[in-house]
């Protein structure tokens, strides 16, 4: 089955709550982008996301964190595609006093910040692969 990955930096504009906390919905947006890439790889069409299932927010994300969102197709039907997603924090701001605001830490092990599964649909007439 296909796999896809997106890595990007959460900006201060993504910080929605006090302390620079990023809204969990941002992780769902990333999962949607990963799903679109998976559908293009598999079917040659962007398809439609129809349902999320089992969404879990496991750790906080802050402006300045780098997030890697990954996904894979786990089951293929006539037009449906079941997928699994995971978002991981790979770079973060250190919590040490005296460091510059631009200081960052590359994490030895990524921190899983969100997980979900979902279903997308590509109508038969739009499937090209």
C-alpha cells in the first residue's frame, strides 16, 4: 500500500491558544493533506475525505515545533480507501532559561502528538490508476 509524509513548521500564526499552543484541528488539516497525496498516488485523483474515526490528541504542539504527518492506505474497496495517520513532533523549542528564542532541539525520538484513522472515497469514474 502507499505511504505519504509531510513535514512542516508550525508558525506563530498556527498558535491559537495561550502559551503558543496550536489548535488540534491543525493536525487534522495535515492528515487531510496526507490523504490527498495518498489518493493521488493510488488513484490519480484527489477524492473526498468522508469520515475521521478514532481521533486522539496525545501531546501538545506549539508554534515553532516541526511536525511530521504520515499516513498509509490500509484497505481498498471499490471506491473507499481506509487510512491511518500519525503526527509526530520532530523538532521543538527547548524549555531552558537563557537560550535565545530561535534555539531549537532535534528530538532523539519523535513524540507522537496525534493519531487518527479515516475513510476517503474516489468515485469509480475518477479512478485513473
